[in-house]
């Protein structure tokens, strides 16, 4: 008997079904950075506590994680934290202004060797506490995503010492000091494996790796410099049993090497066609994305047209999770997010 084309039970949340390319009752949708400054209720919490304090308070982190879930019919939740949080757990001093700023940027082998291996329960216990509290507050049909930064993206911040458009310092460093660079990224990969395992152990039902700066590398450098460390993490999570999402921001030129990763879902930005990516990634990967965050500023009518374009590009097959192509902008009108979520559901109901 052929598998039913329409999902008939509510046992598996649509988000998790889509990660595994199974049939869904509607295309699941969530928004990168869905907890954040575009929400007045988030800004209200931030009036009382700094960003670091927020990430370190399980109660407040759970509260802001749940804020967008209360407001919108989202199909997934992502734990409120930051890719740099586990780095603090490795002994690196950093602050957010608002992007991460490192006290002493890493530029020597000695500094790499001095990085403490991450023991999540000791270095960042509050993340696992926040996951437990959030899971307890979420409805059953809304899975919770845990996440980390990919080694090359973390490396970029650690070596640059501050956010940057071009990241010329870490890019030059990767060329001038390939061995120190690889050693740093390998150490970060080991830390992210235990970190993601701890998040899954605390209740995260999917795990996402953010390769926010992978697009700085050309395809051969990406394959040589960044990819081996991502592969190590994903292969290291093989036995965890939850879907793995790899957000390959601006990595459209590297999709043929990304296709070899054991990730379940590849997240794409709006510069890459979902349909084109699917052809390269093959039938065993789902895709996530990829509305340009700027489209949340268009009229309701035009927003619907832009959503239709993304859905048409993704195609009718299973394995599409609707999202933005990158984080939502702080200036976005929350009502536009509500219209987006409701329209994706209405348009894709099966
Ligand atoms: O809702 C969610 O998506 C969860 C929360 C989340 C944050 N950071 C909160 C945050 C997630 C998933 C991240 C990941 C993150 N952090 C990435 C990968 C995603 C991406 O955007 O590519 C990166 C590159 C970072 C590093 C980072 N942290 C930057 C560049 C910034 C400044 C960005 C900005 O919006 O100004 C941060 C700080 C940060 N992380 C904020 C938030 C809500 C802003 C802090 C504030 O409230 O003042």
C-alpha cells in the first residue's frame, strides 16, 4: 500500500515531520530570531535585564522563548540564547554591544590551547535549565529547537574580536595560520558536540547549527576550511536521534559539498533558490527558508505574493519548513509576522 499523501493524525508535530520529509497537514513555519527586539514584550523584559543576564536566567530565557509562541501560530520554538554563550563556558570573556565583542581576540596557539573544553553542566547549566522550563511551557505540537554556532562562524568572532562585515582578520588568519585555525575549529567542534548533546538531553527536539558566515568563503575554501568541522559535529550527533538543521547562510555556491553532510535539513538564505538547492541536495534532505526579511515590510497583498513565490520554489514535495532567509529585523511590525504565519498555514493546508 502506498504511504498516505495526507497526514491523518496529530502524533508527530508538522515541524518534525517536515524535517524528516514526511507528509504534513500544513507547511510548518517559524522565524529565525523570533524572540527579539521587534516584540514589545521582549523589549520590556530587556528594560530590566541586560542581554547576558537574560541568557543566564532560565526563567527569563524561557519567558522570552515563549513570547512569540503565545502571539503567533508558529510551528517551532527556538531556545533563547546566543551562539557565543558556550564560548563563555570555555573561559572566553565577552560582552554584547549588541553583537559579541571578545576581550582578547584569539590569535595564538597558546590561546587555543588555553581554551577550556566545554562541560555544559558546569559552564552553561542555565541553558539546559532554560530548555527544561521552556519545554514544560510549550504546547505539545510546538517542538523546541536547540542550537549552536558552526566552528567557522564561531572562529570568525573569536579571531576578529568583534562583529564585522567582511571578517578580513579571521579570513586572513585562516590563510596565514591554517594549522592554528584548524586546531581552534576542531576544539570548537568538540565543544559543540557535547553542547548539543546536553541540549537534546534537556529536551531539545531538533538541533540547528548556524553557519552565519560560511558565505565569506568560496566553495573550495568552504570545503577545506569550514566543512570538515561541521561534518565532525553532525557525525558526532548520529546517535542523538533528533533532526539536525544546518543553516548554510550565503553558501549557495557550496551546496554540492553540503549535500554530503548527514544533516536532515539545510537552511537557506533568499539568495539561493530552494528548488535549485533541492536538485543539488538530493531527495534525502529537507530545506528551510527562505523569505527575505525585507518582505515583511511589504503590503499584506505583496507579502502573500512573495510567500507564494517561496512555496512555488520549494515545490509540492515533502520536506519544506517555511522560514525567513535570515533573522527578522528589529524594525519589523509583529502584525506582519502574524499575517505571514497565518497565510503559510492557509495556503498550504492539505
Ligand atoms: O529567537 C531566536 O532566534 C533565538 C535567539 C538567538 C539570538 N542569537 C539572540 C540574540 C539566536 C538563535 C542567535 C544566534 C546568533 N547569534 C547568530 C546566528 C544567527 C544569525 O543571525 O546569523 C549569530 C551570528 C549571533 C551573534 C550575535 N549575537 C549578533 C550578530 C548579535 C547582534 C545582532 C543584533 O540583532 O543586533 C547578537 C546579540 C543577540 N543575540 C541579540 C539577540 C536577540 C540582540 C541583543 C539584544 O537584545 O540587545
